[in-house]
C-alpha cells in the first residue's frame, strides 16, 4: 500500500517531520510517499492561505494519484479536502478530521492546542466544517511569535505541555490534539506528561488511510460527492488541467 503524504506548504523539513511521525505507526507493507508544495507559503495559518493551499492540493493530487492508493492532506485545517474527495476516486484523508474523529472515540470532548492563537480562527472553521463543535472543548494557542517553523516544536515544548494541561483543567477535555503539521511527533514525546489521551494528527491519518484502503469503498456515482463534469478551464497547472480534460474516464473504483 502506498499513501501520499501531501504537504501543501513549502517547508520540506515539516514534510520530513510528518513522514517520521507517520512511519512510527505504519503497518507492514505500507509505504509513505512524501510530497511538498513547490509554491505557496511556508505554513498555513489564515483563511486566505488555506484557500491558496486548497488549490495547490488539487494540483498535487492530480500529479500523483495514479501512483498511490490513498492521499493524506498533511496540513492542519484540511485545505482542499472536500474538493479533493469530490474530484478523485481514491480515499483522501485530512489530518485534522482524522485526529478529531479519533479523539471522539476516546472521550466525549477534545481540545486543540496550537502554536499560536493566530491560528484559532482558521482551526475553529475547520472544527465547524467537520460538524464537531459540539465535541470540541476549546481551541488554545500560544501567545508568542516564532522565527523558524522547523524549530518551533522543541523551542515551545514546555509551553505547549502547560497549555494542554490548562485546557484539561479548565474545560474538562477528555482527549488532546496538538494541532499543526510542525507539531507532528510531539504527542509521542509528551504522552506521560499529559493525563488524557493525546492524538497525533498524522499518525491518526495514516491508520485511517490504511483502514479505508482495506475497506475498498466505491466512488460515489450519485450525490454531491460524485465526480463532477468539469468545465473548460484556462491557465490551470498542466497536471490538473489534464485530469479535468479526462473527466469522462471511468472511475478507478
């Protein structure tokens, strides 16, 4: 089984961090295929950047979908997720949806802890998009800035642990999610310092991708998630344009 781990940000070191965290939980025979955006922003933290990232996601999947069995959109907030599920015939998993749904299996209420409170609006939109606000105990972000996205996990580890424990005490959170691709692998490092289950988004996404491939669901041919008939488009990237031009082809599944 080959799973595309698609980072719609341009920071290669974050892709490597997620691949390392994902490989810690892969089943025998599962290969994680990394892919980092060639254009865009170093990390997505706003609604506008998420819109840009969503378009990049569709193009990246169009380049690689023939070579993989499933796709993970490895950016918290799941930019482009619903559009990708509509367009493509293989399972597409967002790391935030995977983390939150997994957290719901471990308790009634989960909390999100992020690197910065600047992310809170976009992350709240994501929780609402997945219909899980009633299960969300709160979204917490550090009130500090950072220079290098590659080093933020180690630089802020103590503050993130303290914020997670505050969320548990203040809101009775039953499970905790460290939200954001640069925090991949942190759950494993601090699991003994936080008294509730901690979900690593990329690890949850890998296991759910493996499950969906094993279940082999068919592509919808009715309803709003069936593959659309694409219009003639101008100026789109070559891979995405070619996929849309070939939209008359039979679905893979």
